[in-house]
C-alpha cells in the first residue's frame, strides 16, 4: 500500500518499473492522458497505437466503483473514446448535489422526497445549496439545521411527524457581533449564573440525599478561575479555549502553559479577544508545574503511545485534580493502571477517547462544544440548570444543542469517552451533579455495552439520587441483528442480555428515570421535565441577554466568504497545495513521464510555456557551456577565497555570484538587447559597427581575451552549429555573424563570444519557436531572463570550486606581495 494516494497510472508505472524488470509485461502498459486542453493531433503523433487498438477509457481519479458508476468505457475505438469523453471530461463530481442533478429523472419517476439535516461549520451554506437544487430540479427537498432534532427527519420521512415550514436560514454561520468600540478589554458578563442557582438554598429537594462523593475527589471540577496545562502542540484547540474564555467574560485565559517535549522552551502566540498574547511552552512537565502552581487541570493531547506515561507523570504533582485524556486506543490494561493511581491520588480522569467536557461560563476542555458559532447558538457562554454526561463526544454537541433549545441551558457537560474502562463513570459525574446546587436536572446519554447505568438505578432506589434524571441508552437497534454487534466505541458491545440498550432503558424507567420511547423524543422529555421544574419554582429562568462580542478568526471569515483581502504575494508558476507539485499547470509526475529535463522545467518555471524539444535542449547546452571558465575569473576567484576562509557553501556561492554584472557575465542580456535594437531598427551591420565606434561604446558580446578568428572558441562553434541545424529561423544570429566579419577584419580577437552567441540565439528562439508572441519575447529580454542562464550555469561551476577547495583542504588564502604593486605618495615612501 502506498503511504500517500497516487493515481492509477502512476501506480502501474511504478510497479512495472521496479517489479519484474526483466519480464515482457514491462512493455505492455500503453496509456495516453487526456485533459480538456489536449491537442488530439499531437496526441496521435505521440501515440499512433491509438488508431490501431481497442481502447479502455476511465477517469484516473482516486475513487472507487468506477464500473458501477458508469465511469469506464471498454473496447472502444478512438472516435468512441471521444464520444465517451464529451459529456464527462471536465465535469468533476460534486457529491450529493451532482448526484441529484444527474439522476433527477429516476428520482421524479419514483416520487422520491429528500430530507436533509445538517450542523457544523457553515452548515447554512450547505442547506442553502441543497434547497436551491430542490427548486431547480423540482424534487421535494426539505432542509433543516440545528433547530431540528438530528433524527427528527426520519420520523418526517416515514410520515410519523409533520414536516414544519421552516423559515429561510441565514446564508452563512457568521453569528458574531463585531466589537465596534475597538476596545480590547474583556466584555462585561452577560450572565454568570441562572436564577435557579441563586435560589439553591430556598428550594429543598424532594428527598433528603445521602452523603456524598468518594473521599478525595472534588465535587467541582471547574470554575471561572480554573487554570490548565495543555500537553501537546494543539494550537487550534488552545485558541478555541481562549475564545471560549473571552466570550464567557473570564478575567484571564484558562490555559496557563503548554508542554511539548519536542522543542525547547519558548512562547506561543494566541489571541485574547482582539489582542495578541503569549503563552509559555515548556519542554518538560516539571518546569511547567513549578512555574504555574495555580494549575489544577491537565488536558492531555498526547498520542496513544505516550498518553499513559505523560498522565502517570502528571499524577505525581499534588496540584493536579483533573486530567482529560483525549487519545483513543490506549491499551485497557494501562487504562486500568491509570484509574487505580487516580483513585489513590484523588484525581478525576475524563477519558480516554473523549472530546472532554464543558462548564458554560467557566471552562471548556480542548475542542468540546465545537466552533464559536456553535457555542453561541447553544448558549454555552453562560450557565443553565441542566447537567449532562455522555459517552460520545460527538453526541455531547447534540446534547448541547437539544438542551439549549428545550431548557435554560447547560450547567455542565462531560463526555467520559467510549472505551470499555473510562477514567470516570456515569455515576461519578451524576453524583457530582447531585451534590451541586446549581444543577436542577440531569441528563444521561448511555449506550449499549457495560452495566454502569444500573448504578444509577441503585442510586435512585437507595435515595442517593433525588434530582430528576432523563436518560436514554443508544443502540436499541442491536436487537434486530442475530449476532453481537460492535458499534463505534470500544465499549459499545453487549456481551450479555443485561448490557443491551433495551434492557438498560427498561431498568432505568422502572427505577423512576425519565426515559423517552426513542432518541427522537429525548428533547421533548427534557423539555417536559424542565417545564415542570419551572412550574414548581425549582428553576427560575434568568432573563436572556445578547452574547458578548466575539472577534471572528480571519481564516474562518475568509473561508466563509465574509471578507476579502489582497494577497501579499502572487505566483503563477508553481502550486504545492494539492496532491502533487504543479509547475505552471503541469503536475510533477507528468514532467518526469514526458522526460522534459532541466530545459523543459526551466521553460515552465521561467516562461510558463512548454517549449519545443530543441529549445529545451538548447537551454541545457547553454547551461553546460556557461558552467565554468576556470578559477581565474572573478566569480570563481571570489568563491575560492571564501571557501578557503572557512565560509559555508551558500556564503561562498553568493560571493561569486555578486561579481556578475556588466563586466562579468552581464554580456548575455546586454548583447541580446544591443543586437536586437540594431537589427529591429533596420541599420546594416557596417552602420551598426561605425555607430558604436563613433559613440565610443563597446559592442557587447564581441571580443575575447584569448580566443580569436584563428583560435576559435569551441563552445561558440558547438552552439552555433546546433542553432543553425534545429532553429526554424536565425535572423539575429545571422546579423551578429555579419557584424563579426567586420570586427575581426579590424582585429582577430573581436569575435562573437559565447555570451554574445547565447544572447542573440536566445532572442531567435523566443521570437521564432512559436511559443511566444513578439511582445512576450521582447518582455523577457527586457526583464533580464537571459542573464539568468549565466547565473544558473555558473552556479554549478562555483559550487564545484567550493567543493574542490574543501576536498583539497586548502588553507586561508593570502595574496602574495610580489603580485601587488605598492604605489604610495613620495613623501610616505621616503
């Protein structure tokens, strides 16, 4: 299996290349890739077998079931392939929306009605799109957001409950109030407690509860002053906690520090409302605990491999009273050791395999409660009167939603995790809620597997639990299967009849717990119990006030399309964001498959063009001939001196490159511009030479210190022969050679040198290869593209000189005195 998804074509080529390399199968795989921009004529030139063989066509996408979806054409001619591609090519699938549009005929024929219920980030946009599809196709599509119970659409679809007329939802999830004042101070509290909490002493429970929690463990896990350490570099989760703190009007952030053993001690930047703050990150737990004695909670994001060790280490510090373990997959034997030590130390463990928990208005663990819009919608920024405990972290978000819509809100909620041996149990938290005055009713969301719910039954019968409890155990559908069914959580499997959801729901109901007939009715039962408590004066709902102002994260606002900002950079040559690297629109796998070489890559990255083969070869020849010209030239000399001074490769290379200019290497650009200007102006070579002489200017690209007409430069000869043989036209080269005839008649060494030949030949290539307009070709000359050839080529030589000096272990260079002419003023030399 591949470590990263790859296309079918790439996979086959890798197999044929590296497996069974001597087999005849090596040559059996023929393919041609087709895109909306494919030139069919050129494709046939490259793959003539397309006309003579039966063909198979299919999308080379990372998807399954292409045959079942009608995405494979078999035994086709080339014309058949074109016909097959016409309605499909470039029409990428867009999920359920595309499916509804494509199959609207059968859907209408069978009178299908679609029900959609969606939550999560930007859910309104998804619902809007689905609603629009229903209107345009004429298919009945009913869309519902978080205002509707997550399973309510099942009853609607079966005709068991009416379909409400929902008002149109907002077009986005930007339920934020921007801070118009510009103040960076923490907003004033909107509500710190429900009225029911303030009346706790006035309302006596129906029965007198028996005492209390197990010795050593605290009834109150979190408060408005709780401070936590986060183990792991979970910056997004920490920012979510800080945003929650801010919207809850806490005086200080709840995260005091982070522990991350893979870096040194440093500071990490976060937002506190509109302003930036720094939170310390420590390499080891001991330093974090020593410097933050006020911390009493650890949120452990360590992986399953290190969660056990880090949790055991943390319990050695007496200041820690609560630990949340997020990782799932910790071996059960290790989990039981953690639980045993936690009981000895009086530490409450939430998890493993949990999202955590939340206490509205006070504290939240990691990603509990979702994003800010969900926190605001579920009124988690202030406490209510209902406490809940569930196994599932995902379902805890649904409980937040249900409770906020049917009561005055959540007082506290904990997801204990789905493992068979959770660090704390349903009963542990139900007992805490029983002993917490602010909690007026309790909701428990159990599931198939285990017997923990029976302890609640015993607690009620023994008089330990007196507050109203609403409970439902998920998994009643397991009775429909003939064998044991393992649901999503590790502990969600009934090993005996008493562990089934049906049996536990029945026992709870008989014990006096409020049990709905199905999960669909859970919200209605919660609302009924809550309204009875309100009617009896146990709960006095507080007046609701608007939530505090919340700054929206920039990246989120941009994703939702609420804001726009000009990019700091623009690029049109490379994109590394997708599945594979793309050079000027061409995937890197295609670059290698088509053997484009360095010249082809340079064409893509420098010119955004796929250059002809001869142009790519010419570029590579230019790089070869300009790679080096000995150690005596200024660039190589500087590189050598730096290398011998002990400098690193980059410093030495930079020293050599900085010598490139008008006097060294810059003749490529200058020659191209000078000869192009003369040629384009229409003056004959003799006039050009005389004009430059009259103006006292050198003709760039003409002249050589050593080579002459009688001792030609073989580099020039090689390039000149190639250009004349392969280029479709060479007008500027011909013009430069006429100039050379005139200048060498005056002096033998005034030849067209390698800089001049590359310069004029490059102009001929750009203007005549068919890939550029005249304006584009001239623009590349003007912006200095040609000098890049010299810089790139000579960099290879400079690096060679650097490595050579290091290999030879040459010491610090000092120039000899006898090679320096000391010319001092006469009065100083006397």
